């Protein structure tokens, strides 16, 4: 697996959505590629921070107002 393919799988890997073959290939790549390890660590940290953000309900006509802006 190359770095480009590896990075394309980060989201599915994080969500536990990879098939067994892709999962094993990504784990093998991450174990040997320090650049992708750093990239995945950053990806993971961003998602952890985003999950901590408060969620707000938006008004029902929010999208319509944005389109009219």
C-alpha cells in the first residue's frame, strides 16, 4: 500500500468500516511509515476535538436563508 491509498482509507479506518484485507494492509503500512503515522495521529486528534464541540440546533429555515444570502 502506498501513502496516497493509505490516507484515503483513514476515515473508514477510524469508523471501523474497512474490510479485513484493507484493514490489515493499512495497519501494515502505518507500522512502517512514520509520515502516515503522523498524518493519522493528526487526523485522529482533529476528530477527537470535533466530537467535543457542542452541538446546536439550527432554525428550520437555516439552509434557505444561506442560499438567499
